[in-house]
């Protein structure tokens, strides 16, 4: 199991760099670890939409409102209005296909 966090400087948000970094990281781990599928935990709304663009499928959704300790919510509302955690499943070949398309776009 690997935990990786990717953050993009505000000046570069919306450029596709996060999508590229996720796909490139997936490629490195898929090749090194010889796995065909992977799971990612998505906590932000934009990351959820990016994961769907990369072809990942949602396995389950757990609303932040359900995270409670002694009956009190643990999380404050997210900055991007994300409502919970999405567990996403992706096939390495699909992600690698997306990476190839991203590489082609970067050469334009």
C-alpha cells in the first residue's frame, strides 16, 4: 500500500499538471509493482472529477457528515465544497492510455 499526495501551486492550477502527475505516478508504480489495478482515495471535488477523467470508477462514497466523534462532526466543510471521500478503482492500462494522450497533448 502506498500513500501519495499531490499538490499544485495555485499559479498552475487548472493546467492539467495534477492529472499528468497522477497518471505518471500510476505508471511508475504499476510498472515497478507489476499491478493491473489500483485504488485511490479522493478527498477533494476537483480530484474526484480528475479521477473520473482518467477512467477510474467509484467503488463507494463516504460523506464527511458521517465522520463523527462522540456525535460531533470531525470535518469542517471543505474549501471546494467536497462532500466526502470517494474510493476509486482504476485499471493500469486505462490510466496509461490517458498518460499517452496527455503526453501527445503536451507536444502540441
